[in-house]
């Protein structure tokens, strides 16, 4: 990102505890400490205070996260609304999809532990034209960069751009070489072009035939989860009402953690169980329809956020 002038958090990468702590003091709190490796989702510490950051750095180098802690990244803490912008990438070009905004915390008001995503909507109405132009430029420059030295890997597929809309403009939080979950559940229903044609063009590097057309409808997805998620939860609870929910106009229910039991009944089999997606002429209509559909589905311990999209519907000032 540095080499390609792609805006992201200021950061330093260290193999030495003293240097990492000195850099953290220079950046000042709040900041983020990351064990630079796989740490079962636990290797990122958002430190509101400097002494918490320093403890986190020491923890990494003392082996709390195994080998992942041998290198530690100390990063500026970005603030603002998050926004996901995914793109189909082929032959060094990016074809951006519609914007979406995930809700990662377990409970209303963005409280509780992080999850795999409790709900999402598309498009994101709080994004300004200028921010959109910056995010599109970042996706295009990133796609072009993958095709140049030192990568030269001609990446073909989906590039997921995770952005923070900071007061200084959009900055990249993360890239993933995949679709987003649950972003895909609201982006693809709005795609009017044929997905198979696009995937074929991406795979064959045919940039001339990719033309993404989007429905003007709004899409909102509410995730129905098992009681206890993202902590321990029970499985095997009988799920009722999916057909009734899908009988609603413009509602589709995607299965995530479900299976059939020995009696052929639909039962829960994961933390995030179902994704209830509704489309509507307006943001409010899509949100109301999604929640009406959610109420028709029942299983013991059903848990979901009731504020998906509420912050964005209230406007950008909700993040201040
Ligand atoms: N929604 C977050 C992700 O797919 O990584």
C-alpha cells in the first residue's frame, strides 16, 4: 500500500519490543497492536490507552500468540464509519460492485464482542461522492498493482476492500481475496447483470465484456444467530417459518448454519444460522420488510440485532 500510495493507517512493523514500544509512544493512544500472523482471531488489540498498548506489545513478544507474536505491527487507530467495496478484478483492472456496510458487533448499538457479521445493507447512503471516488481509485490502483512487479500475479477474482471513512478520507483497513460475508448477501441480489457471464469474463481476462448493472432497490440483511454466539452455543434447534418468510415479496433467506436432522427437520447447526434479506424501494421499506420476515422465523434461542441500518438511516452524524 505504501509503495502504491494507497491510504491506510500509519504503522510500524517490529521484531524488537523496545522499538515497538517507542513507536507506540510516538503515535500515542488510541492505537492498534497486531501480532503479525495467525492468532485464532485474537491477535489484534485495540488500545484506548498507551499502557494497554505497551502491555499488548509485551504480551506478543512474551509468546502469548506463539510465533505470530515474533513480529508486531503497531498501527494508528482509524475512526469513522466502515464501508466495504468489493470489485471483480482481472487483467489489472477493477470493476467495482455496490457499496455495503457490515455490522460486526454482536449486539445493538455496536456493543458486545466482534462476530462474523450480524447484518448488512447496500448501498451505503452516507458515503459522499468524493469518498466513493477515492475508494474506486484505491480498488483500481490496487488491481493494477497486482499485475505489476513485484507481484505480477495477474490476480483474477474478487478483491474485497474494507475501508474506514476517516475524517481525512477513506483508508484501507483490510483487503481480502474473496467475497464478503454477509456483504455478498445484499450485493448479489442487486446485481442485474449475469453473474456467470461476469465470472467467465474475469476468468478469461476479457475486460471488454464486463458491464455491471445494479438494481436501484435497497437490500438489507439481518443475521439470525444462535443464543450465546459468538461464544458457545447449542445446535440442533428446530427452525420454523423459513417458507413463510420467503413467501414475502422480495425476501430471500440464505442458509448459513443449518442442517436437516434424522427426522428431516431443518435445525440449527452453527452460530450464524440464517441470513434474512429483503429488498425495497427505499431503505426504510427494505429494513421493515427484513424485520417482518425475521419475526416469522423461529427457533429456540434465536438472537438478532434489531438496529441493522439504523445508524445510517439516521445520517452521518450518528458516527460523531
Ligand atoms: N464482512 C467481513 C468479511 O467478509 O471479512
